[in-house]
C-alpha cells in the first residue's frame, strides 16, 4: 500500500529533553496503524509535529507525497489530516447536535460558526446522520456536558468526520472509556476503514490496538523500535524490554 503519511527521521526537543530522536514511520493508505509505547516515548509529540501543533527540529513529514513539516495546523487539516486529542475539545454548554453544527462551519472560524450554529437543513441532516452513525442520535438535544467520557469521545469522532478527512489521528481514544463504548468505537473505526478511511491510533490499551490495527509501531525513547503486524510486534523481545523495563541497549533491538 502507498504511504499516505511518511515520518522521516524526525527530531523534536524541548530544552534538554529529546522527545523524538530520528523517528521514522510510514502509514499506508487505507490502513489502521497503531502507535504504542511506554509513557514518555514520544507518541503524542509525534501527533503534534505531524499536525503542525509543534515544529520538528529536524527531519521531514510528508502527506500524500507533499511536505507538511512546517505547515500550520489549519493547513494540515485542510489537506485532509484530522485528529482528536487526549482531552476532548467540545462545547459543553451546547447540545450534542449543536456541537456538530459548529463543526460543519469550522472553516469559517469558530466565533462566526457559533453565531449561526443553527445551520442549514442539509447540515442538520448530515449532523444527525453522523450522530446516528456513532450511536448518539438519541442524545442530540442533550448538553454535551452531560455526556459520559466515552460518549464525548464518540462525539469528538463525529465532529472530526464532518470535515471528511482522508486520515484520522486518534489520540488515546479508549482512555477512561467503558468496555461497551470501547467495542462500539472499534466497530465504528472498522466501518470507516472499510469505506476507505486511514487511521493512526495512539493508544495504551494494547488489547484494543492488537485487535484493531493492521500494523503497529512501537516507540521507545523517541525512536521507532519496530513496525509490523500485531502478532509479530507483541512477541518481539524489544517490545517486552520497552514495556517491562528490561535492557535499554538499542543496538540489540530489532529494527
């Protein structure tokens, strides 16, 4: 499969802390790619530099073959790269439906979109269809602040789908989510992938990643230790060392 996102020897430092150290990985088009690793391994930083929220110190990032290393978050989003965050970014005083109507008008600017959040009838139909897809249609008129944490994650996914991005970067989608909603989220991701959407999932829930993803990359100390099918990755000694605190001699790790 053709790489849709290419991260090529990217480095990112914060003062004396090396968050990413010549990190490289490819995301094949049409895949569900998982990114795992211990706390502090650089997973969220990888998302941040890919989507323009942080600037890489070195290396290159490409989307569909075009460099986006120094692109702003807005430009990356317009190109077709959407992302969620560890902490959901919703308007808690607005209804569930109104949150989606705001998302439909995102490119006009947030303040203007809030001012006319009622939206057109076509926008309302599309928003309701997306709520039906993620299982939140019955809560359309409820304040978003009344949703459970898992339901907020589903609403954030629906808000992201409004823009119809080519690739969706999901940051810790199952964190704080109950098992029923985790299963529902996984089903929705598979459905969308079946429709041609590409996913990159940063996640601590290894069971979720191994069951969902076609390919998994393990980060450790800002580097990609190994990339491959879940069955290969889960039994690799380098992965066990990274998670269980074994050796840190990276010369002995499988590339």
